[in-house]
C-alpha cells in the first residue's frame, strides 16, 4: 500500500476480478501477513468456467465408454 502522492497514479495496480489469470487474485488473498494487518475482502475472481460436477460427470462418462460399466 502506498500514498498516491508518493508514487503517482500511473504506478498503481488495479485489480480486475474478471482476469483469466488467477495470480493477482491469489496474491490479494495472501496480502495480510497477520491478523492485525489490512485484510482485503470482496470478490477476488469472477470468471466464467465449467461447473465442477458437470466436468466430473463428463470424465466418468468417457471412462465408462472406454472401460465399460464395472
């Protein structure tokens, strides 16, 4: 965290929760080194992606097609 007057607005990093790369969101989630430091809260990531259970069902269907129903 900085004072904008010290570094200038052009050097600020602005978080975009829609970024596909999760790196910045992960760094924000680990920002507070202890319980007394500022802790970021809110939405860190908001990206479209497949739903986990649907993907697992698809993998099971493919495996069953290859190996048969055991």
